[in-house]
């Protein structure tokens, strides 16, 4: 018995020792991140850097330091003060890990003189501006865009504005789950060229800007700016259209009807549809749009058993509205079309009024991919969520049997589109994808799965002509047990 008691006492003491050791175990630092990763300041400017340490309960205190305190120094709360022209590394260190922010200090806070940029406004419309950039050297890259004068004037300095634009780009990249440098690379321009910015607001003052920048967010020139104002809408205009593009090949058009407009009809159509369906803009204005509209009203009256007034209330609007349009054909002209309608008879009571807007360019098809997120099969149906690597690329996804070959899938799609075209339902492949493609994350529930059916979800990117622009991508196999 004595031996047993001694063993139990020793074991109990060992447990206490282990428990005590666990309480004193320190949590090691896994990673340190400093934001922003690069910064441009003018002499005398200050900026507070942020630091993130993982895990959050890691022991230790962040220590800040500057490799060149004569250029810029840093306090232990992360406040950087620019002192003299030059460059320095601001380091945040803790637990054997560290991260760096590259700080460039210049007289005006806009980097060096590696790039010489000249900016010229060529002309502005209601919702767009044409401008020219002359850059030297031609292979240097730069960031360009336009912001309202109100927003630009809210910054204390031009360098503060540039740093805010950089942070916005990093934030957008993080929201999309992409590398910030790759995201910026898609925005940067190079060489001397003419550009058009669309989606602006009518009668508004803007500041057009260009600043030299590399893909690692290093600012390589001072910012150049030019002010302009979009045209004022005509006082007697039938409609005011204000298009604003989304980040997934879509546009939201705010439509403000003119005074005393009792009811109006509004649609958005791409140029190819206007040419195919109406024979061009002139023919659309001079009668074919009205014929199409009346046919739609009659269908609602006959097949939905609506009165004419009910049909008109379904198709038309009376107040200012925002109209969303998605799945746009990249780099194409679209017509914003409106017309006043008699609320009792459905007759057009004004001229057909339209303006055009140009859709954004597509993303990079060469590196496009889609992530499939499939839930379990419930009641012979399955929900599929697709997450694309680039919201600015159109893509198509559907279900097929697990043993179908890529050649069979492609042949089936092409045959389906050709059938729609031969039946006169669409003009071309883009007419099919304007209804069935996706941009950005999407979800769809596939129903009526057969018992024992084994299937996969496939997807592919679509090029500007409506062709299959990437290799087919497949999900894992699923079986409806």
C-alpha cells in the first residue's frame, strides 16, 4: 500500500507541474503586417501606420524603427514624420517577426521625377470626358482617373489624396480576394494615349488626375491634375440619364423624367440588338420601338388577362428610378432609351429619347478561374454558388453528366446557340449570354435530379464575341443517392 500511495502522490505532483507549465506557455508570433506597405509624404507631413499581429494573443510589444530617421522617423505608436527628401524603411518588429513600410519623402509628397506626365482635357459630355495623356518615358506606368472637385478638395494635400486612392485600391483588392499588386496592374496605363471616362454625373465639376505608379504601389512622379465640368442637362430635355458602372460588368442608370412627364417607358439595349431588332437607331425612333412596345402590352392583356392600364403600370414608370443592367458585353455601346407614354391609351406622347454609354473592358481571360461551392443534395436538388477570380469577366456555368467529354459539352452549347439564332430568337451568341451568363459571384439551384444521377458543374469564360474564351472548369462529382 505504501508503494501505491507514493506512486499516486508522484503522479498527482506531475499533473500539477504540467498544469502549471501550461499556464506559463507563451504564445509565439506567426505573422506581422504593416499597412500601407508603401507611403509617399511631403516634408513635414505625418501619417499613422497600422500593424496587425497574428495570433492576436501573441505575447510581446511591437517595436517601431526607421532605417533612416534623418529622412523620416517613427514613434512607438506608429506615427511617421517626414523630415527630408529621401527614402526609408519603417519596420514593426515583435517576437522575431517583422514587416516593413517603404516611405518616400519629397518636396511635394509625390515621389521623384522618374516619369514626366502631361494631361489635356479634350472635351466633356453629359456623362463622360475625353482626355489625352503624354508620358515620358513611354514604358513607365501611371494611374489615372477622375474624382469630383468636392472630394478632391476634402484632402489637405495632393499626397494625402494619392495615399487615399492607394488604400482604396488595396481595400477593393481585399474585398475581391485578389492580390493587390495584380489588381493595381490591371488599372495602370502606360505610354501616350487618349482616354474616355464614362459614368460621370451631368453638370458636375471634376478633377482629372494622373500620377506615376508602379505595380508595387511606388509613386514615381508628382500628380498632375486638370479640372473640368460635365455638360449641364438641357432644361427642356425629356430625360436625364445618369449611368454608374458597377465592378461586375453592369451599370445602374438613374432616370429622371422631364417635368410634366405623366408616365414613361425605359429600356437599355446593346448596339447589336438595336441594329438586329430595330434596324438601327433611326428606325427604332421612327416606329419599330412603338410597335414592339404595343405588342408587349397586347401580350399582357391577352395572356395575363390584364387591363391596358394594368399592363402599362407593369411596363412603365412615373417617378425617378434607378434601372440596373447586368451581364454587359464588354467594350460595347449601349443605348439608354426613354419615351413618354399616355397612361390611359399607351400611345407615345413624346419623341423617343436616347443616349449611348460605353461598357467597360473585360478582365483578363487568360488567368480566369471559377470556384464552385456546392451544398448537399436535398429533395433532388442542389444549390451551386460560383465565385469567379475576376468580376469583370463574363462566364457561363451549368450541369452535365460526370462522363460527358469537353467536346460533347462544347458541341451541345454551340448547337443550342445556333438553334436560337436560326429560330430568330437572338442575333448572335452574345444574345444568348446576355440572358444566361454571370458576372461576379452567382448562385443557382439545379432541380429534378434523377435518382442515382452523377454529375458535375462546369464553367468557362466568355470572350467579347460570345465565344468560349477559356478552358472548361469542373467541380467535384456529385451523386444523387
